[in-house]
C-alpha cells in the first residue's frame, strides 16, 4: 500500500463514520492519542480526540435525520508536499 493509499483509507474511515453516524468507524481514522482543536460556533472545542467521538454520538441522529440519503463524499485527491525547512533524506 502506498503512502497516498494509506492516507485515503484513513480519511475514508472518517467520511464513512460521519455519513453513517458511526463513531466507531470514524475513530479508525485517528491515532488513540490524537487531539482535536477547533470551534463549534463561538466555543472552543479542544482536547483528546474522544471529545469528537462523544460529540458525534450526541449529534449524529440529528445530523442523519436532517439529510437522509444525501451524504455523498469520497477522497478525490491527495497532494503530498515536503515540509519546508526539512533537509532531504540521505
């Protein structure tokens, strides 16, 4: 499996979990020690990745009910770049 294929597979777990409402499927996209940082409206949403899964469990039935059958998503492209300032491997 190429690095791009591995990334696409991980992202697809996230997409599938979001579409189906399955936090178990979504969690397959993340390392167990992952953290999350962002905003939900004006409120900071940060902490262990489990916070995302807990939030998803609370809101999933509402999200699924509001748009039944309309969830279509897939990985279209992955562009990989070397980080700036990192010397080439020898």
